[in-house]
C-alpha cells in the first residue's frame, strides 16, 4: 500500500488470531481492498480514455511523370493550380 492511512481501510473482521499468535485472514482482506481500491496500490483501473492517434506514415514523394493524367488533374485541383 502507498500510505499508512490506507491500512485503516482493510476490513479486519476476518482476522483470526490462533493460539500460537499467528494472524490469518490478512492476505484475503488486503486482496479485497486491492480489488476495490487499486489506486492505493499504485495501479490504475482502465478508464477507456482516448486512444493515441496513429503515427502518420511517411509521405513518399512522387514525380509528376509517374502520375496518370487523371491523378495529375486531381493534384492540380488539390493544389489550387488554375489554367491561364
């Protein structure tokens, strides 16, 4: 656990002290607390937050000589090239 006050959150009703002085039930109580409040143990619950955007692929330069006439016209329109 990350702090002493969080130890007070452990449900101690399941603890049993046997004749030799050994305490049982502690592991179960801590496991239950860990399941209920994982942030006390430095773990975070998945929140379904935003996904990271994929990294853009590298743009491959193309020569105008490699474009079809339709691709060339589309590229000119995209760039705003006008005929004189």
